């Protein structure tokens, strides 16, 4: 009986937590869209995205969906978990596809006789060798050359 009184006393707090959870997770759906767009447009194999991290979030959302359906039997929790599963799954799947495409292009370009990229990564998009991310520390003042490469060693010598 004391437990029921405790839950009744916390009811406004629990209601606030439920609505906060629902609201933040409903808005979270929109936060996947810029990430999906960025990974979709990535021409360098989505190398800056951790497949381990996004894969673990996908698995976590799959477990949350199973919990919501089989244990809690809560359809609103299941819907939120399903939406988050789809969002994380999209980012993970697209990134994995981009990574595979990148590796295939690298292998193909390196196998070609007379490849202009001997021993380096091949280009991923439109015949342009992938450069550094915009604004990265080694691009400022280096004209797009990595420190320690032949072209920068010759200039600094």
C-alpha cells in the first residue's frame, strides 16, 4: 500500500518525465536527417564516422524495441524505439555502403597500370583525390598537402 501512495505522490513528476522523454525522442528524429544527408553525400568512405558507435546504437535501439514490445508492452515506447532504430540503422547502413564503395574504388585504382595514385588512396568522387576536411589543421597554409609528404618536405628543406 505504501508503494502505491509513493507512486501517486510522484505522479506529476512521472508525467513530466514521460512527456520529456516523448518530446526529446520525437525531436531526435529530426537530428538523424542532417547526419543521413552528410553520410549520403560523403565521397571519402565515411571515414570520419564510427561504424562501431553507430552500429552499437542501432543494436541498442533494436534491444529497446524488443524490450518495449515483449517486456513493457508499451506501444509508445515501441514506436519511439522503432523510429530511433530506423534513424540509426539508416546512418549505419549508408556509412557501411560508402565505406565499401571507397575500398572498392581504392583497390580498382591501385590495380590500374599507370595509376596516378601509386601507393596512396584512390579518389572516391569525380576523379578528384580526396583531400583533408575543410578547416582541418593541416590544410591551413599547406595548400592541401599533408605534412611530411614529399611536396612539403621539399619546401621545408
